[in-house]
C-alpha cells in the first residue's frame, strides 16, 4: 500500500473564525438584551408619565374644587356682610323719632323692596322693630277708633277726656303702645284742615284701650265740637 501524504488542516484559521462568530453572537445577544431593557424602560417610563399625568389632572381638579368652594364661601361672606350692614342701617334709622304715621309707612314700605337675605338680617338684628313696622303696614284702615266722653269748658280753657282703641289685633297685641294725638276745638264739625289746639301723649295697654285727659285753651269758643286725631304710634320701651 502506498502512502499519499495529505495536507495538514489549518486549525488556526478555523479557530479564529469560530471566535469571531462567537463574539459577534455575544455582541448581538448583548444588543438584543440592551434593546429589550431599553424597550422595557421606555414602556415603564411611558406608564409612569401617564400615571403622573393622571395624578396631576386629579390634583388640578381637586385644586379647582377647593378654589370654587373658597370663592363661594367668600361670596357668601361678602353677601352676609352687605346684608348685615344694610340691616343695621335700617334698624338704627328706625326709632321713636319716626313714630309719625307717614314715617312709619315709609320705613315699613321699604321692607317690601329688600331681598330675602337682608330681611333675614333685619329680623335677627331688630326683630321687634320689623314686627311692628310690618303690623302697622298691614293693618286695615282705620287702625283706630276714638271717642270723647267728656269735653268741659271752664273759663278760657277746655278739658277734654278721650278714649282710643287700636282696632287691629296683630298691632294691638304687640304690647303697650305710646300714642300721641292732636286735639281740636272747632265751632262746627271737624275737618282735616283744622289747626290743633294742643296735643296729648298716653299709653294704650296691649289688647286694650287708652284714655287721656288734657286741658287746652278754648280760643274764645263758647260752643262747638271737641275731637282728636292720632298722629304718632310707637311700642313702649322699644
């Protein structure tokens, strides 16, 4: 048998190629791993951003709600302050100095044009005044009945005794009322144009009848008519 020598295998080149392929494969694996990590991080980052956005939106909604609540509260406080100021003005301006019937009606009529919150403030600040004003405003006319049981001429003077009753139950039941009347002495029947000969002030008890006796100059009259007319009314002690 003959021996034919074969060329030796180049193991160095094959080993190098294998190493290169192994390195390339490892590099690709690292790149894939890195890409996977980056993709995972990106997805997590987007999720975190979305959650943060939702949290911020919820926070803004809460802040807006709190702001709206605070604004409404401030608005309520401002309205209450205005109502209390207006109530104090009405209460302080309505006194016994305004007990004349025209002034009473003016102050009572003013209540018709006030808003509900202001009326509530007045009811809280001066309930008795409000109750009196409304009772006087709503009383049917005439609100009084009068009578002169005695009128006596003595020298140059006339002494008159008069009785006055408040006919409206609501008004009468508010308590004792201080009343002022004008007294008239006329040669004939009295009229609205007559000049009073004097005045008298007395108190009508709650639900009752008030009586007064007053002496005034006769003005030279020897005969005629004696009468009186209520001009002022105010709850005693108010």
